[in-house]
């Protein structure tokens, strides 16, 4: 087959994005300054939240969010094993303890019916992930959080543009963290933000992202006492640069256009695979709108004479890049060495892991490439059908 390889992911940087970055590079201010403020203003408008705090990654945003809320040593934070390590890292950075709760088999999101059993006197927060861009069941989880006086925090790295009961993820909630890393739906190279309606959290996060310094460098330069700064908290070096924000501002203008393409391609996959019994297509609950950050199929392995790893290898040989999101966290060496969690503790996550493949889905793909992925996947299924 001579056709070009279809990568798993590729960003959509266009001329206007590049020009926007060049303008900053040619200006006199390239670190955190007016572009970061502009990006925060635009994000606030887009999400409909009261405060937006930009940082240099979602990981940093999660860390600063937990630190701003005073989550610390020996506090317990409920989260899922079926997420990227960053969700959990933030908890561990604060010397708090991640408590895993298994996910739902259909949505990959936290299973609300399993949360209460994991709550103890030390539990301070629930930090959930909106897996693949599909919002978790926020109302049910909020009810549990309120009943037990817990904070409800969201890792929305996948979920820009996603909606829960008609409201954008990020437009409500005490702390919602987004990612603009190069593989995300819109990008700033590296980048993240905290969306919140809570002024105290926003103010503290703004200090913590830059050494715990009360006023940021840009504001200082513009003020009379430009030389003075005071450290009020032990902070971090997590600030976003104007170079990154310029890319973000430009990409944010296209978020709706990009989403339409993702919606269209996801529907193409859905329609093509829905009649194939060896494949389960994603289940999207009626009350949500997913951002389709990932398109994840589940193989029905008992109908196939090939396992997931072999399937992924064959797809690669045939010209399709894929990925697997995720090896459940408790199955990583770090958790085997540093926690009491063991294999079989989270059977839903474990069995999902054996079956899942994330297929290419990004705005730079052409409809013809989506069709080619479909043909190659279906051909493989036919070849290895039991
Ligand atoms: C669920 C989840 N949370 C957090 C992150 C971390 O994002 P960042 O790379 O911006 O730190 C990622 C990155 O892929 C992610 O997938």
C-alpha cells in the first residue's frame, strides 16, 4: 500500500496562528504580559466563567488549584484510575492521597454509584476527569459532594467545548482545569488554565503560578513602584508566556469551526462501525455534548482471533496511527511500588484497557482519510473475525 501514513494526531496551526506568534516575538514583551491577559479575557467570555487563570500546562493548573484550596498532606482526594497520570500527579505533589474509584463501562467516566464507599473522614475533594471530552455526571456527583461537604474539581483537559445539560464545561464549578497542549482540540503549544467562579481561588492561583508574588511582572512594569514585589506564599514557576497565549488567542477563534469537523468525523466513524458487532462505538449520554477529543472504540475480543495489541500493530502496518488511553494508573510501576493498589482492584478499568483503541480524529484530517481509517479497520475485523 503506497498511501501516506495517517498519524494518530496532528495539530492545526495555520498562517494566522503563526502570524499571531510572530507579532509577539517582534514585540518588546514575550513572557507573561498583555497577551496572557487577553487570552484570559477571551477564555472567560468563551466559557462564561467569572475568572480564568492561564498557566503553562493543565498539570500545573491542577497542582495550583489543589494548592489554592489548601489540599495538603494526608488529605484524601477521590479520582479515577482511568485517566492520564497528570490528574493524579497533582494530588501527589501536594502530599495528598489519591483514592481511586472505578469508572462506568459505557462512558469511561467515574461511576457515581461507587463514590460514597470511598469517602472517609480524610476525604477533601473529588477530582474527576471528563474522559475523551464527554462530561461526567456532574449533578449526581455534586449531590454526593455536597452531602459529604467535599470540593468538586474537574480535570477538563479533554473537554474544551463540551457541555453538560446545555452549559459549557468551565462555565460552572469551583475549579475546572483545561489543557492547550499540542495534541488538544485548540492549542498554545504547552498551556493550561483554571476556570472558576470563586475569586479567592482565582487570586490565590494567580499568586501561586508565579512564585507567590502578589503582582505579576507585567503589572509591576506599568506601576509607579515598579521595582517592588512581595512573596506571600510558597509558589511555583508555572506562568504562561505571551508567545503561548498568542497562539491560544488565535486558535480560540476557531474552536467552533474545529468542533464541527470533529463532530462530523465522529459521526462518520459512528455510522460506519455501528453495524459491526466486533466493535462497540462510544456511548454518549443524552444530557451531554462531547468535545470528541478522543474517539475510542472497544473491541469485542471474544468475536476476534486477534488481541488489542496485535490489532494496533496491524493498523500501524496498514498505515493508521492509533493510541491507547489509558493503562489504568494502578497498573503502572510507580503505583505498584508506592501504593497498596493491585491488579483486580478496578475490574472495569482493567477490562476496558484490554479492549480500547483511540482512532485518529483531528481537524487536519480529510474526510477521505477518515474513510480510509474506516476501511482499514473493517478489513482487519473481517480478516480476524472468529
Ligand atoms: C486527562 C488529562 N489531564 C491532564 C493532562 C495534562 O495536560 P498538560 O499536558 O497540559 O499538562 C492531560 C494531558 O494529556 C490529560 O489527558
